[in-house]
């Protein structure tokens, strides 16, 4: 629905789907997922209440689309942070810093993303996007195994253990139990302990 010039509403023309996702993410950040409503988004954008139905059949489809964009953005951030030229500890530290940075910037979105992550009924595109976020850490682990820098074994299992440690810190940060500054400044120590353990050396 094209709005006349001078209308102050945020949506005027173009990609309604993108506008709905952008508005939904703003609502998610400020009010949480329970406040999301296709009808309310349509009203805020100045389109008919039926217009969002052309893009999202229901609220769950909207939530899945938000989660999909979140995992895609996370994968891009992790890919950009991974530098194979770095030594292992610095490489892992850079990746973890990018992951925690995404967490700090998007706590509500992260909660939504992980609420759907283990649901067996998620759409195929969402499952693929989730898998993509694991690839940078998998690359780092398999590269380190080839060089003999970490223990041999099933890399999927090692990625699961390392990822659980990193996500634990991210979850504490997203839920407000760990201040973002502490999480980010403690990344080096976290990776050092992950690689070397806690025994005195």
C-alpha cells in the first residue's frame, strides 16, 4: 500500500517483507517476542492488516524469519572474524569476541534464535543457516588438529564441547548475569583456559 507524500509512517513503498522484519526486530528489542503481532506491525507501517499475510502466514513464520536473519548475520560476523593466519589462541579469541559481540548487541534476537535452534520442525532454510554458524569454529578445530595443536578425535565432538563453553558465557551475558564489559574483556582468559586447562603450569 503506497502512502502519500508527507505521511510520517516509516513504510512508504518497496520491500514490505524487509520493512516488516525491520519493524519486528525493533519491537523484539524493546518489548520482547510476546509483543510481536502482525496486525500491530501492519498498523505501524501504515498498510492493511491483511498485507503482512502475503509474506508471513502467521506469527511463527515471522519469528522463524527473524531467527533466520539472525543466524545469517551471526555466520557472516564469525566468518569475517576468522583469520587462518593467526596463531590458534588468537584465532579462537577473535572468533569468540565476534560471537560475544553479536550477543551483546542482540540479546533478544539471540534468545529467539536459540529457542528455535533445537526444534525438529524448523524450516530447512533455518536449519541450514544454523549449521553455517558452526563452520568457522569447525575450521579452526580441524586446522589445529592437522597441525597437532590440540587433541585428536572427532572434531564434531570437540566443537560441541568448545561451543558449549563459549555459548555458556554468551547466555550469561545475554540474560544479564555477566556484564558485557566483563565478558568481552575476559575472552582471552576464557580461551586460554579452554586450550590449556586450569592446572598450574
